[in-house]
C-alpha cells in the first residue's frame, strides 16, 4: 500500500470509531495500533466536525481530513472495528482487504425496530421501578408511552436526519399521555408516567464522552459534545413540558422520590442495563459484564443512600466500582469500554432533575408564580444534576485514565525515545498541521 492508501485506511477506521460513540482516547489508541502495524507514523487531531491526520513514512508526509461528527452510538460497529484492528495486528486480516471490511462494518444496521421498541418499554418500566412507582396501571401506561415513542422515533428517522426532532416528538407524546393520566387521577405528584419514558431519551454516552474529553483538556471537542447533549436535553424538556401544558398540567419541582427495597432496585437496574445495551446496539455476547457490574453498582448505591449519603456520593461510589472493574476487563478482553461502561451507569443519569429544573425555569417566567421556594427548588435540582454528572464522570473515568497511563508507560519502547510521541496529539503538532491548510 502506498502512503495515500495507508492514510485512507487509518482515517476510515478512526472515522467509524469516532462517529459511533467510541471514546476519544480509545479511538486515538486504536489509530496508533493500526498505524504501527502499517509501519507509518500518524498524528490524529479529533474535533466535532471531523478528523485530521498527518501520516509520515521516511521522507514522505501526507495530511488528510474527513468529516466525522460524533452523534451516533452504535457499539456493534465499534466492537467490530476494534476486532478488525486486532485481526490486522495478528495478520489474520490483510491491510488491502481491510477497507472492504470496514465499509461493511460502517453500514451494519442498528437493532431492529421490534427489539428497539421492547427495550424502550422495558427500560422505562425499569426506571419507574427505581423511582418507586406504586401501581401496575402506571407501569402499563409507561410501557405504552415508551413503546409508542420508540416506534415514532424510528418512523421519523426515515424522513428526517434532524437529531433533535425524534427526542422532541417522543417526549411530546410522553407528556400528553402523562397529562391524560393526571386528568384521570392515574398519576401521582412524581409524574412518573410522563417522566420515565423521557428519561430513556437522555444522551448519557454523549455527556460522559464530553466529560472524559474535558478531563484531558480537549476543550473544543468536549464543549461541542456537551452542547450537543445539552441541546438534546432541551428538546426533550420542551417536548415533555409542552405535552403536559397542552392539558394544563405542570411538572412539580423538588418533589422527593420514594425509596425502594434492595431486591427490587437490583432487578430493575439489571433490566435497565439490558435496555440501554440494546439502545447502544451492543453485541449480545458482551451483555454479561455490564449487567452484573451494573446490578452490583446499584446495590452499592442503594446501600450508600441508606446510610444517609447524598445522591451524588452514591453515584460516585457506584460509578467508581464500575470503572475499577470494567476498565481492566475491557482492556484484557478487547471490549470497547464505551459500550460496557456506559451501559452500566447511564441509568443513574439525573434526567429527572434536569426536567424538573426546566419546569421550574418555565414557571419562573410567570412572575405571579415566583416564590423563594420555587427558586430554591429549581436551583437545587439543577445543581444536584450537575453534581451527579461530575461525580459519575470522575467515578467511571479516573480508573480508566490511570489504567491507560500505566499501560502506555509499560508498552512504551525505551530503545527509540525519538518515536515515543509520534502518535500522540499535542498542541504543538496540531499547530504545525493547521498551518498546512
């Protein structure tokens, strides 16, 4: 393969990983492994708009770029791409045949609609159990609402690629059903019938990937990821509040949740992990680890809360367990950490607090509703949501960063110090490449 073909191969593999939800660090590590096998030096610069790569071989140098916005979460494609890189490294997949294989991987279909719908219904029902739903009728309405939203999302996907239209319409449907439930006295003040189908729409992987980039100072990419996730949350909140408001129903702010027994918390957590795994199109063979670790993490969180700790502390301890267990498992078994790690913890995302904060802000717009209690509850919900997100990120990411650092140090060749940073993205090298355009 000439230098152009090598560059195209590395860039295509990186593109598939980047746009389908793989973490940036793992994408860069995979790029380094692939380029090392091809015998070239590469410098990859990831951004929200795409990927830039500089490939060097002896005296030849080539700079290429490709459009690649990381808006998807398709872990089957990520896992297949990582396996293909492993096969190239071991010689099972010749480089000249790799482009054909990665093209097939990039077009792998997501989970079928029927399975996606069942997962949405089961995930929303599991979250309602975690939040203390008390009536079978409420669970059935949540199942119907979430299933209808899943079907609506798949139908809309055929006609529009707008990433905000699908969650908005699904949340609008959930809000209308939730408002009808309130009108017919089938819903409590928690509004779980309206809220739970919306919680499964929260873009947890984008939030966690954005926070992971922020922790290693990829400011531009991290801000773009977080703004994208925030825009989706705004679309969900707008749809939910509009659906409730059409029938004159509001979402209470600062409403306390209900405690659930440990056995129910563990079973519901396992069901939620399976549902989110299907949302992320995770290979079924990988389900064992996230389900087991996710259930254990929820049990630890339940025990921490029972001792009087806050929600953020419970989330941090639970996510720290996930990071400590799954980071080495993902490394040893060559599984994408984004797949098994995110599925284990994303059910702890504070979507309900974000929705309540949005409701509080909307109520504050009406000056007649402005009270100190409303302002305090709105601020408390918002701060609690932010605190939980930071706690989850530190718990999940810190063990992985430490493991990656130890692995890179152990594998760094001591005999060729001039090559040790050849595949690492640095600000100095980024400026060098940028000057070529």
